[in-house]
C-alpha cells in the first residue's frame, strides 16, 4: 500500500515543478511568519504596511499554483520572483533574507523546469545499467 502511494506521489511530482513550487511556498510562509506588525499598526501605516502582508501572501499563492496548475508555470514563476524581490523592501528585508532567497530560488527552478524532459535515472540505476553503448568508431 505504501509502495503504491509513493509511486503515485513520484508520478505526480514528476509532472510539475515540484521543488520550485515548494521552495516558493516555503519562502512566502517564512516571510509571513516573520512579520511582526499587528493589523492595527498595518492599517495605521497604510499601503506600505499592507504590502508587508500582501507580497508574501502572493508568494505563497504563486507557489501553490505552481504545484497545482503547472501549465502556467512561466507566469507564476515571473510573478513569484518579482514579488520575492519586493519583500526586501516591505517585509523585514525579505524575512531576514531567508524567505527572499527561498522565493527567488524556487521561482528560478520553476521557470527552468521543462515538462517534456525525461526524468533522470538514479545513481544506482546508472551503475547497474553499465556503461553507455557507443557505436563503431572510424578513423
């Protein structure tokens, strides 16, 4: 039973930019959790205070959308990297740099992911397969 679930999860993960979406989601969550201003202060400050909560929420949303709607990965990853960079100014230096770096790294991974790329074989499988076959060489 656990083997089937693991295989199903691996198949699901292979069809989407999993690590990019996960890192972007974690970056947005980290920035949101390090935000210490109360809503009373945010409403008093105005738009700058609201952006401190809005940008990490958009990061979190883009990360989840990358996981569950990978067809639009280019748009979500571009929005994700721009919003991640915006948290530098609005949210405690991007969640003390951790959330900023997670968001930018995840967005870049999602942008570079190719859906039709063949999955990589593990190191053990490569060892058991032997050396790659080469054709006859002519001089």
